[in-house]
C-alpha cells in the first residue's frame, strides 16, 4: 500500500471520527487528541498540519488498525 503524500491532519481526523468511532477530546496547539472506547479505550494524537508526513500518517494508520483489528488498507480507503 502506498501512503498518500497529500493528506492533511484534518482529513485524517474527519475520517477517523466519521468512520471509525473516534471523537475529538482535546487540542493543544496543532495537535488534536482523539479517543475511542470501542473495542476498548484508545487515544491517538493527530497533528492538524496542512500535509502529514508519510511516517506520521503511517504510524497513525498502524495504531488505529492494530486497535480496531482491521487492515491498514481498510482505514486508508476511508481517507479518500
């Protein structure tokens, strides 16, 4: 899977909240803290930058995929 280079932090935040059960808990500066309680409690920090770095986006996708027990590709599809 090739990670896109043109996604913003707000794109990722919107997709995680809309499709994966996360909600915005707190924001400090440009970093937004998201939380879900399904299947258990997890918090993820997403920088609300214009363009996310490939490594940052990959790490966020990996965390969410591992917690939700889905493939990274499934989460990636919801970002588009």
